[in-house]
């Protein structure tokens, strides 16, 4: 799946920069094209891989290149006034070759948080390709302004794009680690999971084409009526097999392979999701098993697919493989779409509603009615 990625604000731009670095490192044809947009000139200058002409500074007359200081209403206003600059750059980027757009931002700040829904909305207005978002939620201890910004931004974002993949910074923090090191680790985690998802169906050499290819349309169908989405990942080191083992010990090895795949898939959904959530409340899912071709047992993938199908709320589960000739790991990415129960999102919205009206909202309120009580951007 070829993706035109637009990183907004500092967090979004850094993740977009990393997508480009990973993409250009591999010898496969390019999967990601990336733009960075910010109101802070120093953050744009700090990027390493996105070319100068694809770094866009907004709001120069208003904030003089210094950012909007976590004021996401200002971020949204500047983006609305100057969105043509972004759209104009995109129109020169071979959009006809792209399968989807991906907008990325930290929802707790000002520029990215305000701009992300504005940019998504205009992309949807102009193009037929789906628009997906990655929204990074602040850790709980980052402060009330970040929580409020995230709630407002999410309310605007959900109806502006096809699906919102959320990431909870708080879920990945380790005690004693610097914030910067934590961000780098989280960004790598995002790029790894989405990179596998998008690269799996791309055409490569014949030996690297899977038996069960997951192409762009499978991802698009999984994310259709997406709502809140999350992504799980797990891997297991494997011993590479020589020709002798593959030919003479085939049966014995196959049994082990299928159960390994099932166990890695279970660990991926029960382990650390980008947004911690009840995986059983998902409406659709997509499984990708990546690893050495001889490990990608078709029956194992089928078994894992059937298990997830009977476990989640919905019934649509797609699955496929992604052969990696040099890898010594079997890795698994699981995309969960239309998640109904994400405690972090609910508690964030409840906190904002409580501060606004002065009383704790009723516990049985669902996401939609909580969002209804949040101020608009
Ligand atoms: N995962 C991750 N989160 C980040 C990173 N940088 C900032 N954040 C988070 O993103 C939120 C702040 O967003 P920023 O991107 O810094 O803000 P901005 O969009 O540049 O907006 P202003 O600086 O207010 O103009 C906070 O919740 C941070 O925790 C990063 O590199 N990775
Ligand atoms: Mg900034």
C-alpha cells in the first residue's frame, strides 16, 4: 500500500521523518512519501530525511516561526487559513500512484492537534483515496491542557477521516527513562508496525511474494467505517532451516510452525497495543505474519484467523503473509479496527467533561455521547 504521509506539528513530523528513513533504507520500491508541516521553524530544521521542499511552515505572519504554544484552536485556525499551501504541495506529489493518505500528530499539543482534522477534511473533500490518521495521546501526567486538547482534537478528527489509529504515550513509558528516549522508542514502534502493514502487499521479487498476499484493498476494507483503531505486535526468534531440514523433516517442522504462529498472534493482541484496549471489542481485524518464507505456514495463519474471528465482536478478520528472506524472526502485526472499549480514551473524555460541567459523567455513557459533551475546536 503506497501512502502519502503528512506529519503535523513536532510529534507528527518526527514520525513522518522516521517513516521516510525506514522506507529509503530498504531496497524495495518506495512505499511512503512524506511531508512535514509545522508552525515552528526550529522543529522543521531538526528533521533529517524529509527534503527541504517538503517541509512546510505555516502561520509565519501570526506566530513568527515559534509554534502556537499548545493552543490547538490557533493551530486549527492557521491550518484552515493556509491549507492551500499544503494541498498545493500534495498536488505535485504523484497522488494517482498513492493508495491512501496518512496524517499524523500528537493530539495534546497545539499545531498538530489543531491542524490534523483540518488537513484530513480537505484531503477527503478533494481526493477519492481514503484518509487515515495516527493520533498520539499524551501520557496522563502531561497535564490538563494536553488532555483537553486531545479530547477536542479527537472529536474533530473522528468524523474527518476514515479511521483513527490511536497511540498512547503513557502505555509505553518506562520509569527512569528520559522523555526523549521514550518518544524515540514509541515512534519506532509506530513506524515498525505500520511499515509492515503497508509493505506486506507491495510487489517485490518472486521469492518474496507471499502465498496469502495482503494488498491495499484488504487494509482499506478492514479500515472502512474504522472509528478508533489500534495495532498489536509480537515476534519470536526462529532458527533458519537449511534445505535438508526443509525437505526431510517437513511434517515435524510444520506442526511446530502452525502453533508458533497462533501463539505469536495471541501475544500480539494480548500484549502492548499502540492504544491499550479490549481487543475483543474490535469490529474487524487484519493479521500479517512476517518472517522467513519457510516459517509462514498457511494452516497456522488460517488457525490464527479463525481464533480471532471467534474472539472479536465483529466477524471480518483478514490474514496474510509477508516473506522476509533474511529475517530470523517470525513477527506478527494485528490491526484492530472499530474498537468499542478503550479505557484510556474514555477516562480522558470523562475527565474533560467533568471539568467542564463540574460533575462526574455517568459511567454508562459511551464514547459518542461523551464526545458530544466536548467543546469543538
Ligand atoms: N510519541 C511521541 N510523542 C511526542 C513526540 N513529541 C511530542 N510528543 C507528544 O505530542 C504532544 C505535543 O505535541 P507536539 O507535536 O510537541 O506539539 P505541536 O503540534 O508541535 O504544537 P505546538 O508546539 O504547541 O505548536 C505531547 O503530548 C507530547 O507528549 C514524539 O516524538 N513522539
Ligand atoms: Mg511544536
